[in-house]
C-alpha cells in the first residue's frame, strides 16, 4: 500500500512538468517549450526589392537570445546559430545563402555584423531578382533547439515577397 502512495505522490510531483512534456509529440514547441527554453521567435520585419531588382530582407528576433553567425575560436564559449536563408524563384528553383557569402551581404546587428542580437539583414547582388523572386524562407537553430517563426511551431515557412 505504501508503494502505491509513493507512485501517486510522484505523479502529483510530475504534474507541473506536463506542459514541458506534452509538446514532445509536436516537435518540441508550444507552451511547454516556451516555458523551458524561452520561446525564441523571429519575424520578417521587411522584405523589399529595389529598382535594380536587389532583394533586401530584414529579420527581427522577437524574443530569446541571439548568437554568432559563424563558428569562431575567439568566441567559442558563445552560442553559435545555424541558419539557412532560401529564395524561391519564379521558375521554381531555389537559391540558398549562408553567412560569408561572396555575393550577398549577410549581417547581424552586433560585432561588425557577425552576431545577431535583434536584427539580421540579407541583401542580394544587383539584378538578382531580374527573373523573378517569389518567396523567402529562414531556417535557424542553435545548439539547444530552433527559433520559430512569429509565435508558431513552424521553424521555416515560405513567406511571399511583395511585388
């Protein structure tokens, strides 16, 4: 009889943790995930195309912590972000852009552009969208998880480029 009471006692103690474990089946997101990991979220603050068909995208970190955009021995104790920025063209092809691109400007808002504290910027070369840019997508994560899009459980949705 005491063993049954002990099991019931343990179940009662674990009840507050149910929010953290209930999201396991949905890819570790939702209220329980937010409580445990801070609910990192991003949003596209602007997507525009210049007259020379240069694509300019600004992404804002809504909450949570930022991170380094590349591995750095100098900052090895700091959190590194892993991200992919993709552009879908009118013909259905996709172009991926990473930090350190030789043709795109990819910059965070801290440490000479190598750290994303609040804003992350992407700028294509002139004429990149001459054949039509349709959508953009950002997939971003870090050692302990992913950063979700605008309060959703989607980490990398395609977003329409305003024409």
